[in-house]
C-alpha cells in the first residue's frame, strides 16, 4: 500500500508544524472541549490522497458560505471528500480506515493553475491528442474523387441509394460493384453525403439493412495542419493486449466524462454516468478542467471513485476566513490494534526519557576490512594455557595470524600453470584484496605485499562458489602469504574451520564473516558516558547496536554531540522498547470515554493543562492547546492518541446526545438564543454524514487517530518504504526533452511521431552503478535490450521496474528468481551504439497486466498496458 503526505512536503514533522504553529484546529480536542477528530493545515498547495482508496462521498460548493458567531463574521467552505482505504497487515489481516478532507476550495474560486490540475472527482476532460490516430476507410467525393474523410475502424456507414452526382463514381461502380455510395455521421454530429468508398467484405461488415461497420485499418487518417485529426480509440474493455473491440474514435476536442482509472485506461461515461467504454490515459493527452456541472448544487454525492496515493482531491479553502483544510483519519475497527508481530516483521522503537544516563564501552573492537576467503590458513597465536581457563576472556576468542589468504592477481603475471600440482610458476610481489568490478577493471582496492613465492596455489573454492565475475578471465584468485603479518582476532563459534593440531592452524571452510582488530571479549561498561539526554528521544532499531557482555545484553545509541555510542543494559530500558506492530503499546488508546460531542477525558485535559496553565471552568481554549503543543512531550503524546468518540459530521449524533441543551448549561452557559441561531446552524451547514451514511459504520463509536501520527507509524512499519534513486547521486535529465516519459519517437518525414518514449532516461557516465530502488525479486535476468545494451526486470512488490540500456557485464547474482535488497547493485550504465550520451533507461509497470513488458501491438508506447510514468517516483527518490 502506498502512503503519501497530504501536501507536497517531504517531512511528516513539517506537516505537523503547519498544524501546531497554526491558529487552531488541533487533535483531538478543540476550544470549549468539543471533540476534534482531525487537524487543520494552513497551506495553498494541492491536497492529495494520503493512500490508495475509493472516494465514497463528496460535496463541492460553488462559492464561499458566510455566517456569524458573536461579533465574528465567517467566510468558510463546507466542501469535503471522504475516502475509504484498505490496508493489509503482515499477517494478511486487513483494516478499513477512512480519511476526510473538509473545507476544500469552492469550485468558482479555482485559479487557472488549479483548473489545469483539478481534483479526481471534479474533472472535465477534453481530448487534445492525436497520438492514437486510427486507420480506416477513405470516403471520396462523388464528383471528383477527392478524399473527404477517413472513417475509423469500428465506425458505421449507411448505404445511400439516391442518385449519385459524380461521373467518376458512376464509372467506378459500373467497373466494380464493391464501390458503394454511403452517408456517414462522425462523433461530432457532422454528416457526409454524396460520398463513396470501396466496401467489400474485407473492409466492411454488414450489421443490418444497409448498415456496415468498417473493419479495415489500411487507410491512414487525414491530418492536414498538424493539429486537426482523429484522437483516441474508444474500446469495449481496458487494455489493448486483450484485443478489445474499437467502438468508435473520439476526435480531438471531444469532451468526455471520465470514470475510474483501470491500470492506464480511463472509463468513459455517458451523461447518466453509465460506462460506455475505455480510452487510454495518455500523458498530456487531455485538457483537464474543473467541471462546474459536477457541483451537484452543493449536495452530498455518494460515489465509488478509485484514487491513488498522491492524486489531487482538492485545494485548501477557508474556515474562519483562513486558508485551511481539515484532515481526519478514523476507523470503526479497533481489533487490528491487537495484532502481534512475529520476528520477521519486528521493528523496535526505543523511547528514552530526558535524564537517561549511559555507559562507555571500553575495550571495544571493530571488524577488519580484509575478507578471509574459504581456504585461508590462520595460525593461532593465543597460548593454550590462556584458552583453557573457563573464566578467561580467551575462551571463545583466538588471536591469529594469516598464513595464506585468497588474493587477486592479474592472470598475465602468474606465468605457466602446472596441471599436475595446480600451481603457477611466477613469483608475485603484490596482489589485491578485492576482485575488481567489471565497471572498473583497474583494481582500486587495497594492495597487499606478498612473499616472493615460486609456487602459488589456485583458489578453486572461489571459482566454484561463483565469485569470478570477470568473464574475460583477466584475473585469478590464488593463495598467497602477506609479506607483513596480518594479525587479528576471531571467535571460534563464528567461523567454520578445520584444525591442524600439529601446525596449530585453522583452515577456513567458508569465508569468515567476522574478524576483529582486538579481542571482542575484553569489553567493559564501567565508565559513565559524558552525555545525558536533555530531552525525551526516540531511536529506531536500525540506528542502534546490541552487544552481549557477561550474559547481559547491552544497547548502544548514537548520541548528539558524542563521538562514541552511549550504552545501557537492555533490562534497564525494557519497558521503553516498543514494537511498532504492538499498536496498543505504541499508541495511547482511550476507549472508555464519553459518547457525545464533548471531551471529558481527564488524561487529555490534564496533559494540556500541565503545559498551558490552569483553565477556567475546566474549558479548554484554543490558545491553551496551542501553548501546550509547543512542548515536544505533549505534542508527541497528542500525535499518538487513539480516541473513540462520535463523528462531528452528523446532526443525528448531536440530537441524540442532547448536545445543544448541554451548551446552555454549566460550564458553557451559552445564551439559548445564541446556540439556536448561530452555533447550531453553523455546525449543521458543515455536516454531511447523514446524507452519506457509510455502510456498516457506527457513527457513535469511531476510533480517531492523529492523521500524521498514523502515517508516520505506517512508515515505521515500512508500508511506505522509501523509493531509492537508482544512482548514488541525483540527475534531472528525465525532466527534459527528449528524455521524458511520453516524448516523441520515430518521427517521419512529415514530422509526425509514431511512438512515445516508454520510460525516463537518466543520463550518467558509462559504468555508473545502478541500484535497486526497493527490495524485490528478479523476474527476468539480463537480456539484450536495445542497440548493444542490456536490461533486467525486477518485481518490487508494488510495481515492476525494467532497468534498461545497461552494460553486458551485470553482477552474477542478478539471476531469475534471485532476491535483491534495496540499494544492491543490479547493473552498470551502458553505451548505446552510435550515440554519445550514455544513460539508464528506466521503466515502471503497475503489475496489473501479465506477459512481456514490450508489446509492439499496443501503441503508442509499444509496451504492456499497465505502464506508468516513473517521473513522480524519481522526483521523490532518496539517495
């Protein structure tokens, strides 16, 4: 499931600041102790869906509403969108949750830029593309034989039995009875008469008396000025790959009523919102404008419109005369919070309080960088008498010296090879620790001086384990003894070896994963660390280290202002370690609370009071809440509440809980006339639930979350795993012609493009490392792609990527079925024959279709129909 923030702002904390630095609208309680299930965000940018889902209700007012509360005159909007989302937990259970976006901009207030990027449910689309030009059958003027129009394949003509006026047609029809005089009415309503065509059984299919459907595609369309001409084929079903029928062709300038998006295909609806077919959703293929007819006279509209995370659903409107949008998130289902994780999905948060003290780790050691390959011989240096003492820190640790190690040598330096004893003859003075990469044939890794040895053993294990990546056999892995002793420490329980008791040496069966510069068991945590936490701080599990010392587990944290980690016993902070999947611990859940429109929750009121000063008559005011959330601890507490209360958008709730009468009593003591004439009408003008009535949802028992707190929690669960930019640096070539998705390709002599660019081109030097954008599985291993370059296809779960125009020398572990980790090198930028610019050609597909990604029968991209534009993902890619 894709998760996005509601504005084009990178940081969730920055979104929170929009609310917490604003003038009001805080979660979960507002002024006068009214429940407030969402947050107000002051912004002017597009409001976008935070997750994939379905719009189930909306209202679009045409203009501002006005009102008055006491002496304050109000200008506000009651336009809203409600979206239903469905999230699958790691244990395959699902949760339905809902988001509401209130106070959206009225339709008459959209500026020109906003009209060009209208909300999903308010769009009016006009076709402006000719990238899908149909072919069909020419109709000619009976008088002179000139071509009047091309009837697209799928359209219908009617035989005309009246007398023709043209001598040419009469002569042709006498010559061949397949010449027919017809009439034709195009989709704009224009009728062509006194025209003829060649209409045999290969070009037309009889559909009744005198009616024929055109079935040929042999004649090209008429495009006389580069602008006029036919536009998009209307098909019977989504996807050209299933050979769906062409119903008709909708010419440029046709306004269509678009329904939901199916892959890259748009439903086309008639005036009664009944589906009549599909058109391909071409990039820049439509002029998108706000459709005023969709306002439905400011009524609540129930619907079923799919949206994707990041789709525009509106713009901030007004409330109390401020540019603002109210966003809330709720669910009727709290059972999902009882889900318990398994070790595979564990994601821990360490919550340490201000004043937390730490210890220093003395005698620490680090892993050595030189790998010890299988076959390496290590001489034990630790005296046996030290090892045999049970209390000794040497029981599991051994100090060793490298006798021989698998190093890499240029093949030409090795000289002849003796097949009998598997030895090379030449003496070697230097070798390389790490095998050079195919993109960098000149070794850049650490060199090691070796003994001048006449006999050099070949390391067959390295070849047998698939470690040879360089196909031209330029290098060999051989066992050599370093000239200067390489010493270090190993833990005997962390290596696989054979022991030679006479020589007192270990021979590694497998490459040693850990090798230390000092004894890893001589560690102590006796000295206090100089840093003490000054404020409450959270650490994620991927930012901490753990170590076992004297059967006690210690946790090390990176501390601000310190060069080394601060360590604490895990047992001392056990209650501060929270599993993100343990929602009941991660969130503060408040269940047994009032079921009316007012917050009587002592915990919440107490938290706010403690940071804002005493409240009068126990009524919270907006300025008191605003002061309270300036405190980070209070802000964090309020962002992590899960509170059950009724929706504020139903008048039935207000009436059933006697809300209005309660306002007239203590501690409010509002004037009855003020309640009836000002407060009540104003609140009712905002409400919508009674008209929408969400099926199966009890409006009295909804669980509300701080929307951004909820999204941040999802991110911690890796629901929205960051999209990694394919390079270790950013490029923007894909944002410019001709490297953009959808740019023209294969231009003919008349200047018409016959194909569209199916991906984004990322310009980079030859050999640049290409990284996997997310974890995934290789579905198609390296194959020839285009003009001397290669490609790899990887399924990343939410989408499929094709990494194209790479070098042939692709890492050997990139094979069909292999798992790849985010950031893993999947290839190197290649060189196109005859072109000076090298690049990664990057394609993305939703995975909704099956079969080959390339499909020459599916213009204009010549790709499978579920192709998508990668630009948005690349824009948000992280390094």
